[in-house]
């Protein structure tokens, strides 16, 4: 891909949440950096290690960051969950457009440029990577497709989100969206995507669109019993539980409304100046 002429405005911030990623964190950061070098925007890359005491991910990432001034690395000892890491990274970001991509390279990072193109085309508030976009390339067994489809039906009924996939770990947001939703968020793990999208939609950010992705390593083999493991069932249950909790806070308690600001549980890192 030929490098495009950089713009002087619209800094892009991309967060990489990482946990027990010491075997892949260097490749992930460098691959994402190479993609961002080719886009039309200046950028910063923020890696957040969610649990620095669990392996050497933090040390490896910091070593890389010392070579590149636009790469920043943060971390904390306790593993709270990917949602917390993304939230932490966003709190440190300086960009006008903020996004994240999962570590591990299951998602082809080339999709970042595609999401940003869609962001411009639609003048979007939020762009989400979607397995169900007609141009996406995904290796996905039928059983997982059925489960994923069922969950998205539930999401559409509960929250009125007019998108076909909410769970892919690649998304971009306008800065105004993040500023409004970040102090209100609670979910740290399984349903944080749903919380971010549903709260943004509830607050009036309706321009939420999908873009294609390539899930390059999502390959499953074996029988249904191995594809749908005990760990996967547990993840489904926790995701459904967190999803219903978001619905309860949003529709019943009205927790996310401005009038309940005093009840928001805001981490210290959101109240400090960067």
C-alpha cells in the first residue's frame, strides 16, 4: 500500500489492550504501527497492558516504545478486563478520532485504514468492524455463527442498535462521543462493547455504521463440543449477564442520564490531567 500524504489535523489515537501477550505483543505493535504510518492522518499508538504482573508484555512493549516517540505504553498490575484497558487508553489519548484493536492479530490490522475510510464516507460518530459486513473475510463455524446471530438479535431488540455485529475488537469513535460516554461506563470485561455503543446511541450519537474486517486467524476445527467449550459457554453467560445489566441501568435505573452523574463510578485516571 503506497503511503498517503499526511494531514496536519485530526490526530488518530489507536489503543491496543493487551493481556498475557508477551509472545505476540511486539509483532502486534509493529504491525499496527506500520499500518498507521500509511494512513492520511498523524497518529499515536497507545498500548495498555492489563495486568503487568502476569507476564513480560509490559517490559517488551516499553522497549519498543523507547524507539518510537508516537508509541506510548501504560499498564497496571491487576488484570481488570479488556474494557478497562480500552477505557484507560482512551483517557490518555489526544486524538480527534479514537479507536482500538485487539492484540493478537486475529483481526488483520489492515482493516484500520478501511474503518477510517468509512468514517470519512459516512461522517460517522462511530465505525465498528463487522464480521457480517458483505465484504468481510471470516472463517467462522456454523455453530458460532448461530450463537453470534442470536446474541445480535437480542442486542437489537434491547437497545435498538441498527448494526449486525457489535463484538469485533476494532472500532473508531469521535472524540466527542468518548468524552460523553467514558465517565458513565462500568463494564470492564465481556459486554463493554455493548455498553459503549448503547450509551452512545442513547445520548444521541446515532451515526453508527459497520465496516468490513478480515479475521485472519479465527479458524476452528473439530466437533461442536470442542468448538463450544466450557470456557466459551462461560463467556457467553457472562456476556449475557453483563448485557442485561447494561439494559437495566440504561432503561430502568436511567443510570447513564446526566441527572445521575453523582452516582457514576469514575476511576481516578479519568479525573486526572494527562
